[in-house]
C-alpha cells in the first residue's frame, strides 16, 4: 500500500491531532485546554531551556498560570457541589404566607388625581395588549419573519473574527438589514398596479384568522413604514398608515401620521379630507384645517363641498359657495348647491341664467330655466340649448312637452319633432327611449310619451321584432306603464292591421294585465279593422260573457257579427250556445226554429240541437222532429243515435231495434250505432244476436278499439276465458289504448300479476290519467278485501 505524501510533511503551526473530528473533550493537557479556549499554543525552541537547563517560570508565561487554574478548579468544584446538594434534597411544598396585617394599601390619593386628567389624556392612554394565545401569535410572527438567504462571501468575511470563527448571530440579524435596504432602494416613482394591490390588501385586512392578526399588523406597519420612507410625498402612504392605526384604535398615532402627511403633501386634497375626518369631533379644528387646506388647494371641488358641509346656517353656506364659485366659476355641482339653498324664485331664475352662461353643457340648468320661463322665452332657450347641446335628445323631448303643455298640438306633429331627435341621436338604446317615454308618462305628458315610442319604432322598424315588442308590452303593463305599452301595441296594429295571428298574440298579451277596459277597446279596434273576421267577434263575446258576465253585451256582439257575416255558421252556433248555457232555452228554441224555417238544409247540427232542446223540454214533438231530420239527413249517425235514444226513452224496444238495424245499414262506420244495437238485443234477451252484432261490427270496422273494448265487456259477463283471450288480442292490435288496458287489468286474477301489468300499461299509454285512476281503484278494492 502506497504511503500518503502528506504524512511525511511537517504539521502546520497550531495543528492539534483529532480536533477536526471533535476529539477535544475531557483532556487535561495544556495543549487541549488551550485549544478549547481558542488560544493557539506557540512554542519556541530557544525558550525551551535556559542556560542552566532548568524549566522556565510559568508565572509570567502565556500558556500556564497555576494559581489561576487552581482558582478556576475550586470554583467549578464548588458549583458542582451546590448543584448536587440541591438535586439531592427533597422538593418541599411552598409555604403559604399569610399576613395578619389588616392595613391594606389605599389608592385614594391616586384616584383623586384621575379627576385632573383631560379628555385627550384619556384618549391617548395606550391600549392593553391582547394576551389571548400570545405565545402562539409570537411564534407565528417569528415564523413569518424568518427567511433564508444565500449570504455572500463578503458578508461572511465581514462578520468573521480574526480567530477563524463566524459570528452567526450577526448573519441572522443581517437578514432584516438586507430586506430594509432593498425596500429603501425603491425610487419614488408613480404607484404601480402591484403597489395598489398591496396597499389595498393592507387597508382591507379584516383579521379573519385571529391568530395571525397581530402578525399582519406588524407586517403592514413594516411595509407602510418603508413606503413612507421611499415615497414621502405620496399621500396614499400616509392615509393608509393613519387608517391602519385607526383600525387598531391607536388614534393618537393615526393623527400624527396624517398631520405629518399634510406637511409632506399639502397640495393633495384627499389627505386634508382624511385629516378632517379623523378630527370630526372637533368642529373648530376642522374649520381651521379646511381653511388651511384651501390655502394650498383652492381649486379643489371636494374641499369646497366639505367646507359647505361644515357650516350649519344657510347664510354661511351661501358665503362659502360664493367664495368657492370665485375660484371655480364653471363647477356645476357648486352652482346646484347654491341654487338649492335659494327660496326666492326670482333669485333662482337669476342664478340659473348665470349658470347657463358659465355651464352651457349641463342640461339641468337649461331645464330648470325653461320650466320657469314663459312660452316665448322657453322656445328661445330651447333653440339656444339645441346649438349648445347638439345631439342631446332631451332638448327635443322638452320641446314636445312644451308644445303639449302650451298648445293642443296633434300627435303627428309631436312625432315629427321626435323624428328630428332620432336623426340627430342614433346611439341611444331602446331601453333609454323607453325610460324617456315612461318619465313623460309620469309627468302626465301622454302625447309626448306616445310620440317618443312611435317615432323610435318607426325609425328602427327593422331592428326590433314583434315578439320582442310583445314581451316589452308585458313588462310595461306589469309595471303600470299603460300609455307606453299601448303605444307599442298601436305601432304593431298600424304595421299589421289585418294579420289575425298578430292580433291574437296582441290580445293575449293584453289579457295578462287583466285590464278589461283596455282589452275591450282593442277588441273593438280589431273588429273595426277586420269586420269580416268572425274570430274577433267570438273572442269578444266570450270574454264579455265569461269574464264580465255581461250576457246582453255578448248577445249584442253576436248580433252585430251575424249582421256583418250572415253566412258564417260559427256565429250562429255561438248564439245558440250562449242562450242554452245561460239558461234561456226558449230563446234558443225560437232562434233555431227561425233558422230551420228559412233554410232547413243549412246544417244537420241545427236539427240535432233543436231536437235536443225539445227533449230537454219533454216536448212530444221530439220524435216527430227527429224522424223529419233523418229524412233530410239520412247519413248523419248522430241523428240516428238521437232517434234511437228517443225511442228507448219512450219504451219502444222493438222500434228502437229496428231503427238501430237500419242505422247500421245507413252508417256502417259508426261504432256507436253497432254498440247500441247490441245493447238492445241484450236487453231483449237475445245474447247470441248481441254477440253476432259485435262480431259483425268488428269485421266492418277492424280499426276501432271502441268495438273491441265493448266486445270484451260483453264477454266478461258470459265467457270469462274468451274475454281474456280477446283482451290479449286487442292489446296486441291497440297497445296504446287505455280502455283496453283497463279491461285487461280487470281480467287478471291476482294482484301480484297486476302490479307488473300496471307498469306496462303506464309505459304504453304515456302515464294516462285513466290508467292512474284505475290503479287507485284496484288498490282500494284490494285493501277492502
């Protein structure tokens, strides 16, 4: 094995073997002791022995001082002995010291001195610290303040002692110095978005976590302190510092910050307003502050308004406002405040005249002066305002209101005035024009409101759909803006005067508002524009009858409709229905008889209704009239069925069976006639014939589920297995017919089988109400059993 070269080299000065790996403890040699003390032993060959070969005296040496070592050893022994003595003794309970001295300290003198304290002394008392979880908050603060930095070599060398050791305490403290130097190096430039977010976050700190509140406060103070140093002439830093201290109830420090900020930034009005706010309890001081602030910032609107607010008497407010207008003659807010303080109309008019000259772009001044002027002067002012406020639609709207107020001008002329406004102003939205119209309606300028809406809709006819307009009508009617809503409806009517679909939508929209007067007026308008349309007459009469319960009015409407459209049958049937439903059957009979006398072949329905009325009156002529109707309309199955029912009612079964047999020959495709024929045969006791009639009916009408259902009901009485087989066949042919499912469910013997069939029936019939009611009936019967 090769020998390392450094082993043959001479050790450096002060080298101690093993010290690098920690082998330095519990040594008694002088070299080890000196190393532990940080003293490097130095030996000189010339000083090892003197000329006589004796050892040098160590009393004056730098390595050994025997007396000093003895003293240190004795002191160490004494300390260790004391420690051992204390550890060996038993712990004793602390004795409770009681005193029998009845004299307790009295603080009466100190209490008397509290009366001499002023209010400021009480306010400036320091707030007691929050001791809740203090140790935890302190630990969190220390953790936040601990940061790791890569220390440069220069920093290490600057904190290294001459003996080769590093002062780590100095390195840990240098962290704060480094952060402070970085913050202080910021140039006082304009505030960036990052700074705004930072300062905003500081101001909006609410302390959601109680444990971090103290740490956040300290952190915010450090940041704001740096901002005040780097940007001393920036008002936001001082304002934020003051607000932070105010939130923590340190009012004295907050006032000192804001006062210092006023000195640093005297031409910033926000910092003066903040100072006034902090001292709002002292009115005199606030007035002094506002006077000082106006000396620096005499053009600040906010400061002048604040000065007005600090005054309580109107005379003083007027003086302040007059002085403010000397510095800001074109400020409209100050003029409005001054005008609001005046009660004399003449003075107000003079002020408005002056305000119009100095603030010609403020419409409120023009409007106020126009309202206080006569008709001629108002027209002159409107012409001046139109030149100054080019494109402002309020000028034309005011002109319309003026014309409507002073003269009985027609709606068409007002619409022409608004057309000029539409040409000048194309950026105003539909909602804004509606707001102008609603405002005019509230001020009782109804024609002006109509003119605004009609002009806008005529000018933008292609950009707005009728569906949107009807939705707007619903909203306007719901909000009580009747005039504006009706104006939109009038536009729709003028655009589509003969379109029935638009009229239907329009009337339905009006009904939502439930204003009968408006609804009836539009019915009359629809009939006027469309006199040959029976739908409007019928709707009008129905609403009159059912909503208003005005039967004479409904009868009058239908009479007018019959006169206008004499050949329309729907109007005649509506009149019959009105008379029968209202209980006046005699009028209905008379009316139908007059129709049949004039034109007996006009419609079979008239004969059917006439016979029905005779049956209700138990008139003997009902059978004769029914047979006469069958002679005229032999192919009407309803008339055949009615005739059979009359015969059955009279107890003539044989005649009824013959009439039913004949009716199936005349109308073989009417299932009702086959069914009644089968029922008559069953009543006569001829069950085979009844079954045969139903079989023949199914052959003639194979696609009629009614006949299949009737056949199943018939077989349930006489042959239950055949009925079940027939029900299965019928369901395969008509799976969506609810009545067949009900018949099938009745034929199932067990309730457990029905439960599965219930689900199939509901799915096949799309949850039919008949199936649902049948299910309830089945469960009720099963529970009763």
